[in-house]
């Protein structure tokens, strides 16, 4: 499983802030396909959840009479700020 930032900081004490991302990238590239697939599936699920939550929030704002910007990819008529 790829490391998280806290794991990298524990594994490499004193690592420079900018090097943490580089190390995370190296570990991600070294991860096997099955691990990457698990994270990809989680990302898809999270994106769907976030989109649904955003739509509900925007519907609430419209119901309250507030103006909202359109959501990318939606073709409904939204009122601009």
C-alpha cells in the first residue's frame, strides 16, 4: 500500500518538505496494479459522493433564493452571481 505523508516523515526523519511529495510519487509509481486499482475505485466513489453533495447543497441554495454558478458538465440554466 502506498505511504501517506506521516509514514514518509516517520520513515525519513528530517526530509525536506518538498522531498515528501517526490518520495510519495516514487512510492506510488512502485505500487502494484491491484493497489492502484483500489485507490482508483475509491476516487471514483468519492467523486460521485462529492458531486451528489454539491448538487444537494446547490439545490438548497436555490430553494433559499440564493444565486449559484453552474456546475461544470451540467447544462441546466443557473443564475450567475
